[in-house]
């Protein structure tokens, strides 16, 4: 009897944990990206911006806002997913790199999202340290 109870309890815990983490085969936002698709989109766009092959900054900004919509959809459905803080930080970093005032302003808004929504995450702690350290971190370039 105790073994059955323990088995049922561990099954319930596993189901609760599953509801906190987005499955890799669920798709979010207007681009219908999985969590891996979101990560790959951010990585690829960052590589384009870093290599200065992104072309028009407005085009890069528009693409990243579509990826952001996927992240926000993911967060709505799985607000406790542990991958979200690192993804939001990657969004902030990418917006900050795009050569436009609008994108850099939005990077600041994404930083606020990270700080407000995930205050104890390692990503927020790192970002806070960067923002409060000398003037090494700035959205105005």
C-alpha cells in the first residue's frame, strides 16, 4: 500500500514538473517556434548582427520582435520554465547589438522584464552587476 502511494506521489510530482517546463515539441508565437527554435533563432540573428550581415537594422529588429512574441507566448504558458531567464537575457543582448536607437531602447525594456519577472535568477544577478558596474554597460553606443 505504501509503495503504491509513493508511486502515485512521484507520478504526481513528475506531472507537476512537466507543467512547469515547456516541451520541446510545443510551438509558440507567430513564428510557431519551439523552445529550441527560439534559441536557434536568437543564436543565428546574433551571429548575423555580429558579422554585420544583418543588413537593415529595422529588418533585424522586426525579426527579433517576432521571436520575442514567441518567448512571451512561451512565458504565458510556462511561467516557471527555468530556460526563460537565459532566453530573455539573450533577447536583451541581441536588441542591444542591433544598430538602432529603437532597438537599444527596447533592450532596456527587455532588461526591465528580466529584472521584474526573474529577480533571483543568475541572469538577473549578472545583468544587475553589469548595469551597476562602471559605465562598461550602456545601451547608448
